[in-house]
C-alpha cells in the first residue's frame, strides 16, 4: 500500500460534500510560504478561527474523494488536509 492509499484508509478523517468543517488555521499559517500569500487570503484564514463552513467537493472522483474542497460562500479552495471535520453531513441527515 502506498502513502496516499494509507491516508485514504483513514475514513474517519475523510471529508465529503455537505460536511461541516473548520480551517486548521495554525497549520495553514505555520507554513513558511504563508507570509508571501495574498493579503486577502491571509486575512480570511486568520479571521476564520473557530468558524464552521459547509464543504463541497471540487471535481470529486467517482468514489466521492476530492483533495481540493470548496467552502460555501468562500472565494478560495482548500486542500482537504487543511480542514477539520466537525460534523458529518450523512449523520445529520440520519437524525
């Protein structure tokens, strides 16, 4: 099994269309290239601490996986590893 397959095996961490997520702000801001990024993006990330967003897959594969995610009402896309799932859309629908 390769590295990407092992990551995909962590189904609890998988993020799907409609899930509610928060940005991993410390992880994003801690990258060495962060200070060189667009100011409006940095302002958005820094003001998003603790905010919950609904996520949508960006060009999802047939199995539902997408490494790039769109946040509802947000101009930027994010790598799924920079998102923390706080509520599973499927679980909410089952209530």
